[in-house]
C-alpha cells in the first residue's frame, strides 16, 4: 500500500511540474493586445485617438501600427473627413487586436434652443399660484420659454392630463416640468434661472409653423428641420388658450394673499392636442441629417374658443425618449422660419 501511495504522489508531482511555467510558456499572459478608441462615434472633421495596451497593461501605442479600413495610418490619431462606418484595428509585433468600428456622421447643424415648462395645476390648488408667479417672472425675462398649463379637476381640465401626469410620475400639485426632463425646484419664483439657464445651449432640430384661419377652420403647416443624424423622431402639436377667467384658491402670500383670488386670469391653458400627446412618429425616410419634414393639419376650432387668444405649440422628441429636443410657439395666422443658433 505504501508503494502504491508513493508512486501516485510521484505521478501527481510530475503532473504539476509539467503544467507549471517553463521557458517556452513564459509571457503567455502577454500574448494579446487591447485596442481602445477615444470615441466610437464622431462627426466629419473630428480627430479620434487610438491606444493599445499589452497583456500586462503597458501602453504600447507608440510602437504599434494602426489600420483604418485595412489602410495603415501614420500615427495613433486619425481625422475622418467623410461620413460612414469605419473598421479599426492595431498590430504590435506579431499580435493583432480585435477589430472595432467607428461611425462618422455629418457635422451637426445647430439651432436656437427654446424651453418648455409644463405646469400641472388646478383652480382648487392653493399652492399653485406659486408657480403662476414664477411664470410671470419668467416671461418678464424671456419670450423663449413656452409655458403649457395642464389643468386638473376644474372647468379647464385637459382630457388627457392624467395620461401625461402618470407618464412623468407627477403625484402632487403644483408640479412644473422643464423640457419633460426635470422638475422646476420649489420655490419656483426664486429659481427662474433654472429655466433660463436651459436657453444658453443649442439644439440640433428646429420647428416652424405657418397657419391661417377661415371661419372656424384652422389650416396649419408644421415643419421640422433636423441638423443631426437622428434615427427616429416624434412631433407633437398642442392648442393653447389665454385669458380664461376663473377664481383661484391661494394658500400663498402672492397676489396679495387673497383666497380665493377672484377672477384670476389663466393663460397658456392646454385645450387640445392635434397629435398623440406624446407625439406622432415621423416617417423613417424623412428623418436624418439636414432633412425637413412637413405635415399639414386641418382643425375646426370649437366655437367657445376665443381665436384671438388661441396659440399653437409644436415640439419634437427623439425615439422612445420623451425629453423635448426643441419647441416653438405660434400665434394663429403667423408664418415662421427655422431659428438659427444666433437668433
């Protein structure tokens, strides 16, 4: 039995030795290279940086060769001058990295960025005048902030307000959303800059409207120009009305602290959506860089609407995202053009 154990132990030892590193196997952990790309998407004229690391984590980029669409380039940077999808790989000694792709798109066209504020409100809501006061202050600072008042539980209630409210997890009043992306922080009158600060950016889409009214019939043309290679986009069109007069509950010190505020003038009231409230899909063949989409609407304005106080709002979103890319407001009978960035 002892002899058998001795032979088994010897065999086990030999197996261990045969599997351990010897001269021929040293450096196996270094038998590959990793390719890293500073960005896998870019625009025409943009320079992208490539880096290579060996199996021990050493940066060997200065000693490696890089290939774009099978053509060796002179360094580890490359400026792409045409749109398309490019294959990139690297070589270091006898080693070749995996092949990665870089997508290059046309240089974006930039437009002026407008901002939309959606005010979830109601005449029964005693704290809602706080947002009304903030909106008043906002309009004193800029005409580029577009307000949509979505009423709940009163004579001005929008039929689909619950659908919008649920989509954005609005559970309390007042709540105001900025570009359907973030909440306007309370107290809103002290945080007007949260809205105006959004206007310093740029947008890659612009909206323009042209309308006319014959009797009660509205004829509306909405155009969307895209300055980026969007894959999908939605368009929403709303009808708003100013000057609706109803008493407003008030638990704040604004408006003299009266409760209720008698004959309060409600502006920017959402009355109708001419599309799905979250927007209709643009045809896929009409979406993309420097494309213009046009859609015509014909709508019979209800006779109880004051056409002199009716206005239109159109905005665009991308794909399944509900964040607003850009928005525009128009009076009835107005003809608009797209807004350049420096307007």
